[in-house]
């Protein structure tokens, strides 16, 4: 089985089988990377890859996956940022025992904060 040499930031050069590598291509901007789990330290390593490297990896039989940036990045946001007090209010609402009833309108209409 062919081996591909890659570099782990902690361990240095390591050898990987084709199935241990994966090419990831961002369909939003076309950037590519490859990743693998280091066989020595088991940390996941991800590195950006130029088109020439991607072509070599793919022609060698490495699998490829596509991903896209979240569409929320393209949303226009206006208004002020959420405040600490608003965040705490939200936290207490989520922590309440009757969250589901308040959201669905099936409860008594009272909560701990009322
Ligand atoms: Zn390593």
C-alpha cells in the first residue's frame, strides 16, 4: 500500500496511508487543505494546500470532501451588539424549568423570573 509522507508539528515527518489523509475543499472560496490524525501523537493535523499539492494527493487516491462557509457570514448585521445583561437574561430563560411551555404557549404563563 502506498505511503504518503506528511509533517506533524509535534512529531515531524510521519508516513500515512491514503485512507488516513483527506483533502477538504471550501466551495465558497476555493481554498483547500488536507488533514490527518498523526499516527504518533494522535493529534489531528490540518494544513492548507496549494492546487498542485491537491492534484498530487487526489491523483494518488486520497479522498476529497467539500465544505462551505456558513451563509450567516453574508448577512448584514445592524443594531448594537448584545449586552452582558441581555446575555444573562437569555441564560436565565434557558435555565428555567418551563422553557418549553413558555415557547409553545402551553404553560401557565408564569415563570421563576415573573
Ligand atoms: Zn504527531
